[in-house]
C-alpha cells in the first residue's frame, strides 16, 4: 500500500511539472536562431522568406543571421563551446563531416520518422544523399547549385558566334573571337596587342572558384581526389596537371582571360568579359541588370573540355546543431517543414530547389535561365567527404587547394609541381590525428 501511495504521489509531482510546461510553451513565443552564410542577393531572398513566416506565425519567430561562410562557422564553433548554438544552421553538404566529427550536429533519424514532409521520397535523390554522412542523415537539403556558363548575347552576335561553346575547342575559338585589343584585333590575330586588351573572352577566377573550376575539368578526366577510405590523397598528377594547364593557358598563353581578376560579375556586366563561369545564384543580379539596363545575357551548361561531362557543384543543406536548446527543436522542425514546401520563393535566388514538388511546379518551371543548370544535375560532382574539410578546403586560409590555385593562376607557377606539393600537404593533414 505504501509503495502504491508513493507511486501515486510521484505521478502527481511529475504531472505538476509536465503539464504547466506544455501549457506555458503553447502561450509563450519561441524565437529560433537561424544562421546562414548568404551575403549577396540570396541573403535578401532568405530574409523575405523568413519575414513571410514571421508575419504568419507570431508564436514561433525566426531570427535570421547572415555573414560569409567561413566566419559564420568560426562563430558557430565559439557558440557551440558555450552550449549556445543556433537552432538551425545552413551549410554545404561537404562541410557536414567535420562538424559530425566534433559532435556538433544532430542525426535526423527521429525527425524523419515523425515528419510527413521531411522524407527522402520528397527530395531529389542526389540532394538527399549529399546531406548524409557515414550512413546517417544530418542535413535537410534546401537546394542544389553548380557552375554554368553565362554569356553576353550582344557580344556573341557582334563576334558572329551563334551558339555558346560546348567543348574545349569551341570555348577557345569563341574566347579568341571575343577578345579584343584597343585596335580591334582579336586574340591570335596578327598584330594583336596582349598588353592593351579592352575586352576578354572569359573570366578567370583567382579565388576558391578557380579550384572549383579545376575540379570540374579534373572530374571530366575521371580523376579522384581522395582514396576510397579517405585516408590519403589520390590525385592523378597527369590529369590534374592537364586540367590546370588548360585554365592557366587561357590567361598566359591564349590571352583570352584577365590576369589577377577580382570582380567577376562587375567585369561581365561592364562588358570587360564576354563569358562568365558562375553559379545560378548570379541570376538575380543579371535579371536586375537586364530589367534596369537592358543587359542581354543567356546561360549554358559548363563546357565539356575533356572526356565526359562533369561540373563542380554543391548545395545548401539545413542542420540542427546538437548544442542548441532541445526544447526548441520541435519549433525548428515546424519551420523547416514549411520552408521545404514553400521554397519556390527561394528558387528566385537562382538556386535549384531540392524539394521535388517545388522543382516540378509550374512556378519554378516557368522561371527563365534555369534549364541549363537543371540539365547538369546528373553530372554534378561535389567535394569529397572528410572530417578534415576545413584544413583542406577552407577558403579563408592558406589551405592546400587555395595555395595551389593561386600559385598557378596568379603567379604562373608550374602546375605539376603545385599539384605534387598540394597532394603531399593533404597527406600530411590526413595523417594527423
């Protein structure tokens, strides 16, 4: 009898603790911290989406914080150390392993089991797989994106070029025709003055996108970056050198791309360059320039320079940090479910929605300029998964990929030597516990 009495008292105490908690939660406003690395027009797009949610959901308010990706992740590590992580953190799929290795991301098994929206069948298969690691799902894919080729339609017409280039040979031929010196001579033409070029055929990155462009070409040759077990560098030096040599020659041999370029979209919009390798996130800016200034642009798939189609790509995925307030997770999932089903607005940022219903919707399919990127989804290649991602691929530090890219493109260093040095450095990083 005493045991039964003690059990009854315990139930009453637990009920007293639990019931007010649920009642209070229903009345109190929940504020979710949502962090993302969007800093361009896509940041404004996401702010508008969050505002739409906040206007309709006074009990669950989302506070969006945006800054560049690298400092964002630095801030995340500091916040996690203080057990004050954001409730939702956006990232790119290849960045997941490093945070999983630190125990900072929540596996989504329970979320998927309880949700009718966040299910693998509702997402593009490739995007869903990109957001998993070591057999577990850690991210909810928001979109996919990859490099493509934007070109100035008027400059193409003036040069007598009917269609955008599809091969490496066509790219070189078009770039020569589109490159002009101050006297109107084309690159490769007798009397052409490479020291006084007023219009270049194509841009040339000097930042991390130079590496991404190389990664496209290297994968077109069937090259691998890391070994199957992820413990060593597997770069094929001959293939890697050929890919870098093609890019370096555009600047220093063919004279069709600028050396030391820094503002790629501005040069494209000002007609300093006739072609621009960039991602679909650039479309809002181009659409705005077209509406305001009549800038006549179009896009095409990234050319096949070597053996087979392949293009660097990535995407944005949404994660639930493990050091966030667990009491807010339900509200965070509620917002993420709504965001997935209403991501047509996000598609206006240029990124390709990962949610099937949105991808297949008339609203998205009617958006211009997307088809060239959609057609590349089957050949998109992402960076390899590794817990040493930050040490190998970070863009705000002298990582091996940044040193290799900038030495080759900015300093005209020997590609073969730079590839070997990068691979040696990567092996050292991977060998360090």
